[in-house]
C-alpha cells in the first residue's frame, strides 16, 4: 500500500491486489453482520452492500475530518464486473423464453416499459434541480431495474466518460435504497390487491374460495432453480459433479471467451465514437455463445455452474465498488435523490397495478406477479422472490408467478434495460 503525506493529509493508495483483498474481507464482514442483524436479511440487503458501505462510511469520515484520503485500483473490479455480466448473458437461453411462452414475453415487455418510464421520471427531476440530466438515469432504471451491478458499471462510466460528478456514489445509494424499498413495498401492495379485489386464492382464507391444495413454493423454486439459482438439488452426487474442477473450468473458459470477444467489440465501437460500458459487448457475446450451443448441441453451458461464477464475481465486484465510494459527493444530491426515489415508488406501484394486475388476468397469480414486479423493479430478483413468497406463504402457491417473474428479473430485463439506458443516454448527451 502506497502512503504519502500531501497538503497536510495522509493519502493511501491500494493497488489492484490489495483492493481485491479488502473486497474479499469486507464481503465476509458483511456476511457476518447479516447473520447478526436479522433486518438485513429481511430486507434482502446483500453482504457486499453491508461490508462495502462500512468501508465507504469510515473513509468518508476520515476524509471529512482531514485525517486521510483513500484511492483504490479498479483493474480487478472491472474484470469481476465483466465476468458477472457475461454470466447474465450465458443464462439467456432462448429455450427458456420459449418454455415460458407469451406470458414471459409480455412480462418482459412490461418490465422494459418500466425501464423507460423510470428514466422519464428521473430526468426532469434532475433537470429541475439544475443537475446533469444523466443524473436522472442514475436515479432511474440504472440502479432500480438494473440493480447494484448496473449502478456500478454505468456510474463509473458516467463519471469517467461523461463527467457526471458523484454518479457512482449516487447510483449505489439509489440501488441500496431500492433493495430496502423493493422488499418493503412489494408484499403489502400485493396484499392490498388481494384484499380489496377479494380474489380467489389457493387457500381460500376469507378473501376467496377453497381450491386444490397448493404446491409448496420450494418445489416451484426448484423447478426454475436451474436458471435463477433459487432452487436446490436433490441429488448430492449430481451437485458434487457439477462443481468439479474440470466442469467449472469448462464454463469459466466460455465466460473468458465471451469477455475476450466483448473487449474487441467495445474497442472498435469506441474507435467509431460509440462509448458504452465495457460489459455490454461481453454480455452480447455470451448470449450468442449460449444460444449457439443450445441450438447446435455442439457444447453445453451449465446454468448452475455459470450462476456460481456469477455470484462470486458479483460479490467481489460490488464490494470493491462500494468500498471506493466517495460518499461526501452525495451531500448536495441528497434532496434530489430522495425526491426521485419517492417518485419511483409511486410509479412502480401504479404500473404494478395497471400493467400487471389489470392486464395479466386480474386474478391471484397477477396480484403475486405485481408484487414481484415491485420487488425487482426497485431492487433485484431476490427482492421479488421475498415479496412473492410473503404472499404465497399466506394465501397459497402461484406457480405462474414463480416461473415468469424470476426468468424476466434474473436476466431478460437486464438485456433490455442495458439497451434502454444506452439509447436514452445517447439522446441526452
């Protein structure tokens, strides 16, 4: 670690390995805190956010007091980011979309519409406060539909390439807020719809009539687990085989190939004057690799193994990104961001009711799906599962909701959201 004393303050610089080591340490510190504080688990606040914010707060206090400042090399952070988004592309199998049929396509279209409207709400609010209009997208679909991963990627791009000061810190802050809001709002809205519309539910309760006994939600989650990493394995030997060294190496190699091709695509796009986050080319290459394999059957991409690599990459990438946040930059953005987030909550609740519940059947399944949309529309797929499970634990299983929502939230909406962000950013710049 390089340490220098300049202008009366110590400056500490972490190289790429030291930054990665700190990321790993704080990831497990966040895991430990989650085990000690149940509310963090209840609201689906991930370990990277817990551990990384600890470092960000400490460094912000030391900097504010004039004691020390900190800088972190982001080389490995970028590699982990690209690796994670490659795994998103690797899970985008056309077979899964076909299996879900028109319901998946329709829900994907609704979710993509949410991306556009979130930015349409954020941009005028940012402009009204005299901020760069791009800050409206930082308070829109980047951290909400996109989540922490997209906030880190585009936040860094907006700061480095477009000169939007505080974009990374604001994006991470909005994404963290969305994680809490997504878990808190989705379930109650679904509950309100069920009660006010007196919907027929699998368990009947006092709001409908009794029907067949529901499947347990764990069984439904297991069915879709291959694609969302939400299920469990019944066969221990199969699970052990899937995480073997050669199996992991084969899938990691495909991710590296996608990253390599994506890097070339990004390079030539930049030479042509088109600047996009480095992960977009890699994610596109990963989608092509996955679907060529599915169609030709020349090779196989294992979604569970890819999901494991994605979990590791995302955990380290997000922890490192949050470690390096400059929280002091948020001081002047607090009020605009709070207003943006309040407006986004109103928007997502309105869309969940009219675009999901009203348009997808006005029944119990559509009410659960509405809660799920709020979960990942503000937070992430785990938030959606938390919201939906809170409803189904009380009223009975919804196989349709637990199949459609995770498919769209886990990877399909990330693809369309990236396109929405790129197009709307191009219009604004």
